[in-house]
C-alpha cells in the first residue's frame, strides 16, 4: 500500500538513533565508601555477584600487610546494612614455594578480572625475585566465598639467589676520588638479596698485599654488608692473584660463583693472569670487569692495552660482561645494568643473559575467557612483551619466535610492551580471537589479533597500527557486541596520549567487523574542548543501559577540566557505535574535589536492584572518599509527530536508542569508585492527526 509522505517523514524521524530522548543525571546525592588513600584503595574495581548479593571488589596495590606494602584487595558490600564497610581479603600474605619471601611493593590488586560463570575473581601483581624488582608476576584466584583458592603464575621460574659474589677493588691511589668507588660498592650491594640460603658477598682489595676486607660468610644482611663497605680505605698493589682463594673462604657448595672486578689500570702480575683466568673458568666463576678510564683520560694516555686486558678478564661475551666508564663518578651509571646482568644468572645453568620470562610481570593485564585466563606479560622477552594463558589443563607460553611476524628482530630493543592490555573478540564463525596491545611498538603502537596453540605457537590474524609517535595506541582495548547476536561488531582501541591542537587530548579508534577482518571506521568524538584530557584512558563495554536492545559504551577522560575528569556515554545502534557522545558526565557535577574521574570503569551488574545495569567509575577525590554515588536518569520526553495516518508497524524500539560502555583501567592514579544507578522512565507519547 502507498504510505503518505507525512508518515514516512514521521517514522523516519522516529527511527533515527537518539531522536526524541536524552540523558538527565542526578548529581546531587553522592554516596561515599571510604578507604585508605595511602593504599591507593580503588586503583582497580570490579562489580561482583555472589548468590545474588552485590559487591564491589576493589584493588589497593599499596596496602600494607605487616611491615610490607604487598598490596591487597577489598570486598565492599553495595546494598546492605554494612554499606561502605569494606573488608580486606589479606591476599598479600599469599606465598609461592621455592621463591624469595621478600614481597614488599609487589602491588597486588594492580589488575582485577571477575569470572561471572563461577563467581570467582583474579587479582594480579608483580612478584619479587630475590631482591630484584624485575618480576615474573603472580595472580591469586579467589572463589565465590571470597577465599583464596590457588595461585596463578604461569611464568614463574624458581628465583635462585643462591650465589657467592666476590667484589675485587683496585685500591691504587690512581683511582680517585675513592668515595665514588665506595658509592658504587654500596649501591650495588643494595641490589643483592643477602641472607641465609641466598646471596653471600665478600670484598677483596688487591694491593701490595691482598686484603680480604670481609669474607663471604662474614655478614648475613644487606645492612651489615653496606655498613662494612662504608669504612673501606684504598690499599694499592697488584691484581687478581686472589680469585680462587677468595671463594674458598666461606664459599658454599652448589652456589653460583660471580666475581666483579673494578680497576683503573693494568695489572702488575699480568704473566700470571692467563693462569688465573683458566682457574676461574675451571671453577665456573662468572667474571664481570669494569674499566675506569679516569686516570687515562686525565693524562691523555691511550687506554687500548688496558681495555684489552680488562676484556680478557671478563667472561665471554664481552658485551654481556665488560663495562667501561669515563671516570670514577660515572660508576653510578652502570649500577642498574650490572645488577640486571648478575640477576640474569639466577635460575639459569649457563653464564648468559636469559631475559625470557624473568622480568615478564605476568598479570599486568588480565582477561577471562571460556577455557581459562589471558595474562599480559609486558616485560617478557626483553620488554617486547607477550601474552600467556592459564587453563585447567596447563599453561600456554608462546615462544619468542611466534611474535616475529609482527615484532621483527630488528626492533627488539624498542620495548613494545605487548600485553599492556588484553581482550578478545568473537568472529563471524563464532571463534574466540584474542587481542593484545603493544603501545610502544615502533613508538606508534600496535594491536594484534591472534589465536594460541598448545604447541607454544600462535597465529596472528591481523595487526592494527597507530599513527602518531607517543600516542600510546593500544594501551586500552575493548570490544562490543552491539546487537547481542554473539558476534563482536566493534573493536575500540585507545590512544590516550594522542596529541592534537597542541594538547594531549587522546583518541579512540573504531574498527567494525567486515568478513573476518576489522576495518577502520573513524573515531569517537569527545567534547572538542582543546584541553589535556587523555580521552580513551579507559574504554568500558557495558550491557544495554537504556533498554533499547543495543549494548553501549563508556569512555573515560580523567584529565579533563584541569584533571577533575569526565566520562562519555556512547550509544550502540544496529551493528555499530554512534561516534558522537550522547552524554558527558563531569566530575564537577558529582562532588567537589574529585580528580581523575574516569580512570577506571566497570559496569555489568544491577547493583541497586532496579532492573538496570549500573556503572562503577574510578576517581581520586583528594581525600579518603573512594566511592561516591549518583544517578543517571534517561527520560524520554513527549514528541508530537504530525501525520495524516498511523502505521503502528513502523514504531519500534529503535526510537528509544540510548547507551553507555565500560572497560578496563589505565595505569594511572585511581583511588575512588563512583557507581551509577539508572532509572528508566519511558515517558513517550505520540499524537497523530
């Protein structure tokens, strides 16, 4: 039948997404749940449902357990008489077997992931190996009763700090000023985990007489060794006749042997040097040699012969065991590098660098999938990063070679940070495809879509690349099934440091699924206020907020309004997300003093039992007020549509289009959570004439 043009116009207007509705936000009634500011309570937050009771699970990565800042996780009831009375779960006391018990600053609660299928959740942190802060990472799995069930640590290797280290100092007067040598000694000693069953340190000065300042078994703590090192005075003389003897005094069977030689000149017993090196090789002594060139540079002497001798002293290869500094003051510049080289020997059987998973920081990001847990490991493979998987049947750790297709060997020193964030999508074939961001790849960032295989290989299906240096493209990722058919419609990639109009405004890229590939589809539009905002620091996919049958999106901009922060609500429609935001919620509209509002967002549950999904939003109020409350009230106002006759079949849910979205947290200060309940008032009348 023919439809009059007036009806076509009216119905077309009705079907336009977002037409005839708006969001109204009640910002007058905040509710606060307090936590410790010092513990960074609220750095992460997840909504959690156990047997119908609603909770917020809140990370506090600086929480103390005893004398150590291990970090911890709190459970906070939402609707009960105990509202705001959060309880610490004491996960920071969890230990791992066969590793150092030193756990200070392990940052438990750095990432959180909930599993609604069994009401469990995962809390991850770094875990210290020996006294080094380069960590394999660990996660604690907590069951539906908020009890620790098991540790997840797929990258864990035994942190063997069973080492005997001899430091050999040149006591000659030419190495000047001596205080710089003392500073170097003290700083390197502080990097060692000294104690029973761990590292022992002895110090020898070679002079006219070899002086054993202290033997390997003289001191049992870092404090005692440092105190002894502070009173050393130079003792001039010869080099290296003491190497084997030094390990016999207090040395332990089975301990790795390491020698560090610091000198500024050639030895006086060089005829014996070759024999000494042979003995050291026989005794499996790993030798690090530091050449101080101050004496040569001050007098304009060619140091070639000296450098050749020191390289001969150092174990092979030279690039791993030989250091040279321009003068004594520059010794401080090699402390970290030398400490890392020595640390790389722990847990290895060869005198070589093996930074595979030792510094992986597994659990930096986490994502629950059907058959297990994805864990980002940004420090794996020399900080190029990796993604690991823990399943009930075992762990999957892809080999370094698996990533070479998109992370070539020539860029290995760039530190791509793959695994900074992890997520997943579902293809048109209903296959689960994993997604991981590498925000430092080639300085512009990259995102890969891949599948893992049990043989430690992976298949990379697609790679998306950032466009601007330093934008941190890929530091935040989320996906959205807009129409709820089980297939991912939209992939969103954040570049929160994207620079535009002279400001660090941020950008969120939109990719839509076409066939088996995600293709660029523009970017989300924020306030366009030309200010530092870091829009895209957090991207959160949430269920349908406004009951229009489409799932929605929320994006955080924690630096907007002079770091007060804001969040943006974007609406899903059909199989895409509308680029223009539907609602901007500023921290200033909620409560005074809020800062960094929008740094973390999560929204999956109906917290206040009104039948609608609620949001939890992180902020820092500048005071111990970690959780505030407000209400979002989308109201549909009366519209008069003028037409000649009606056709009810044209009036459907699409005219009630509205939404919002939620995602993971950025690595920024996040201490407060604001949860929003949504009241839905479908006040709509249509008059036909």
